[in-house]
C-alpha cells in the first residue's frame, strides 16, 4: 500500500489534505514554491496543521519544503491541489524530478491531465507515471489562520476518478486502496461534465458582481447569492447540462443543486451549518469561481454541446458576461474539445477511443 504522499498546493485544500493524510498515518511531504513560503513556514514553525470545523485534530507533515526535487523524490502518490490556472506551472515544476511508478492525482481534475501530459511530452519526460483526475474537490475548506484550516463538511474519502488514458484507471485505483475509496469514471470527461461548481458558481457569481465589488472580503456566496431569480437561472443551466450529459451517453451523478437547497433550508440541514458559516468568498471577481468553473467545466460543456448539435444559450450567455468582467475569452480560450486537441469534425465516439 502507498505510504509516501506528496501534497502540492499551499492553499486551503492542500493544507487540509496534508493534515488529514498525516493524521491517517501516511508520510506526507507538503510542497509549493517560494511564493508560498509564508504559509509553509507557518506549518514548519507550529509543527502541525490544525483542523477545525467538521474535521478536528492536527496533522504533522513529515516534511514541508519549497524544493521540488526534494518533494517529488520517493513519493508514491502526488496529490495536486491548485487552481487550474496553475496546472501548467506545476507540471513544468515537477517534470524534471518524476520517477517511474508515481501516480499523479489532480484534485479537482478540471481536465488538467491534458495539460500535464502535454507539458511532459514537450519536456521529454521518460518516467512512467500515471495521470488521474478526481471529480470535484477533496473537501470544502478555508484557511482560517496560519497553519489552520476550517473544514465545512465531514470527511468523505469516496468519490469518482478516471485516468488519462482511461486504461490506467483500474491500476491507479488499486494502488490508491487504503488511501482513498474512489470508483471509476468511464473517462476524464465524465468527471468534468458532472462538476458541481459549474452549476453552483458561475451564474451566482456573475449575478452578484456588484455586491462582490462592494463587500469584498465580507462577501459570502452561499449566504447572499441564492435569491429566487438567481436560482431560476442556475436551474436553466442545470437543465441544459443534463441534456448534454445524456447526449454524451453518460449519467448525471448527483443533484447538482443539492447544496443550494440545503443552505436555503438551513434549519432542516444542520449538517451544513459549518459550511454555510465559514465557506466565504469570493472576495473579488478575478477569482477561481469564474476562472476555473467558466474556463474548465463551463467551457468544456459548451464545446461538447456544440459537437453534439445541442445549444446551451443560458450557460453561453453567462460565460460571455463573465469573460467581459475579467477580460478573458472563456468560450474559445478555455478547455474546449478543440483546445484539448480534438479538431472539429471528430465525433464523441472517436474522441472517447483516444482517451
């Protein structure tokens, strides 16, 4: 069984995963680059990462380092917990140090395996490693103090994942037994097309633009955004995406608006109180809630719809407005089928055979 895990990413999720895996008895190396020295030094100084909220305790990484070679050497599993905008940076950072047999797990996947694979091919990486994407994030959490994370929901080691190529999935999931309890998606597309945050974040953030600008760090999406008109727009996007999932020959894995329903009826769902109270943000519109969910899951869903002869007018409108807000072309510049290397004219069946 895997014993040595490197966790990359000094944000809230990276802190949480490093602590949780250390608490569970794994030898954890916690890594990011020198831009995050302040966060990493806080862990070194305290000697552990404090967990609050729905998971309580303290986990002590065996090693905390900004040195990529030191972080990658000897790791059996490499957990990458960074926003999608950093996928290429991380791939280039770790590429020279990879070793045969290592399993790279990108959480959330967001089609990052394509970015890592392209970079590794470009740099001539010869180490035999696997690339796997988890559907969704590891857990909802926020950094609440140096070396301290508040976690919004109880620990759930289950989930769905797929490798690129999918022929590696069974091997990876077997290697990860005892670490996580993931089951297989058919391919990496199945994970990204079911991403819950495409439904939860895009329309709600765009329609809250003025309030986010006014409130800044005092803004909380799950406290303020989900008015009846906003939820109505979200439900339209959810219906559009459901049609795409079915046309792709896949199934919808869960009720995409489930968390919204719980926070709107908080008295009936005390289990999400910590989530509601502490999962704040976004504090600005130049934020992963738009960059990641528009540029990855949203962009992909729209490109898949067009490939299948379907339309997603509500999602496309919100992607356009989000792009205007942030001066980004999420529709054409995101992780579309075309940008992932599948030219117009290829059918989904032909694409599935390649992944």
